[in-house]
């Protein structure tokens, strides 16, 4: 049966199409006003001093890692339960990568597990990149304290969590991307994220050095204006002092992203209502668990709705469950295969992280996106309850 309900999908409205069409009609397709407007609105919404929009979340991570000085002598500590880019972007800087175990129920790095990992690391760790998996925020205050203790720079891979709110011990609210506890945050605007550019991403930071480095790296480190150099006064002249990349985002993609950004808050409200409906209606038994609830509902952006299923007790393999749900037209996904299981990382990482394996062996993401209506949810829930009973 054709998949009617994928685990995620973009919402493209007529407003989005109109904004993209305007750019096409104007004819200025890159390095124009839209990217500047998009960056300004992101900074305003996320309460960050600087924003750099680029062409992917991977590019955002690569620019951050390069800006903070990751290299063959300065490594990265991160979670194995994440998409490839979180670690791969560090390897693109020739930096060694170590993995920290996670909470077996949430898949998140905790302060306690991070300290254990930092103590036992065989490399010098300069930065820790945490992932707000599925939209659920890590314990930023506690993790930040551990990073300071071990003199590590804290980076947030916030690709799943735009707009989520962290509440400090003093009951103050901080928006993801404000970088209250980190030096920089990365976001993805891939097709299935809360905000889509088709392909795209951004960095938010309050650090001027990171901002300037990333801004130049995004455009090949090409310098066109420098008063101390008379040659640069020539209208055609430019120069580079180091190798950069083409990580620019075009005006068409930025127009789409900017249009989508305006709906982020309403998008989050809809996702939280969908999650609430799942909590109230999916049948719980000895081998099916719903995600742990957070004390503050605003601290989860619900990019994913991951079930925890004991497939051994259920008497069905995960593959069998996926195939049965597919017969109902329901798509699912696994987030993620632990990175230390990848052939590339097996060469250098020999550890066995039991909690990460426990999380991976049980997780299955079910559909969650804003277009789902009550009738859709009832259909999905009824199918789930049949397959998982």
C-alpha cells in the first residue's frame, strides 16, 4: 500500500509559493535582500545577536567547528544518537571524534554521562556538541557546567528544536538558538524540519568571532573590501588568504524559509496538540512506552514522536512492525543508527555504549506533522494499537 502518512512531511502553503514566485519575478536570485531579511528575523525570534543562513545544517556545523578551532589536535565529543552530520562535520576539520553515552529512555546526553566520557577520552576534547533529539531539550545548565569544568566549548545541534523553550533553575525562559549556555547553535531547514528552505540551515551565536569567521567561510573567504589594501579599492578586485566554501543560500530558498518562519509558533502549537492526542489515545502495555513527558511542555518542539518498543516481548521484529504499519499506509523511521556502528567510525571508536544501544534497539518514530487532523490521527492510532497489541 502507498504511504499515505509518512513519519514527517513539509507544509507548503500558497503564501510560501507566492513569496518564492516574487523572488523569481524580480530576477535577483542570490546574495540579495531576502537572506539578510531572513537572518534578521531569525535573530529576532530566537533572541540571538547574530545569524548566518547557509545551504544546509551540515554547512552550519562545519562553519562552527572551523570557527572554534577544531582540528587534528582538538577533538569533538558528541552523542552517537544523531544524524551523521553532527560528527562528520568535525571530521571535515580533521578533528578526532569521541562519543558519549546517552540516557536510555530519551536518547539525550546528560551531564553525568558527559563527565564520565570526558574523563575517559583518549583525545583532547575542545568542544562538546549536544543534540536536542526529536525536539526534546538537553539539560543545558548542568551540561554547560560540566563543559566549563573541563574547559570545553558547548555547541548545540538544535536542528530538531527551533522555538523550544528552556527553563533555568531560576525559572527564566530561554529560546533555543539564543545561545544562553552555548557558544553557537546550528539549525537545519531541510524539507521535513519545522521550517524548510528545501535544503538549508543557519548558525545563531552571540560570539562576534564565530559570526565573522562563518560569514567569510560561507563565501570562500573572499575579501572584496579592505581599506588598508589599495588593490581592493579596484571594483573588480578580490582576494583570499585561506580556503573557504560555497555555503551560500540562494534568495529563492530564503524566501521560502522566511515565509515558513512566520508560522513557527503556530506550527509548534499544532505539534504539541498532536503529541497530546497521541499520549491520550495510544494503548500502553508491557512492551510499548510513550516518550517521557517533560515538566514544561514548551521544552519539546516535537520534531519526532518516538515510541519505545520492546520488540522481543512483543514477539515481532522491528522490521515486521514497520512492514505491518506500511500495509496501513503508515510510514515510520528509526532515529538513529548509533554512529559508532557505522563502518567509518568503527575504525577509531572501539567502545560499546550500552544505553545508546538500548535506545536504538527500541525506538521507532511515528508520523507527526502539522497537516494531521483528528481523523488522520484516529486512523494512525487504531493501526498502531492493532499492530502493537
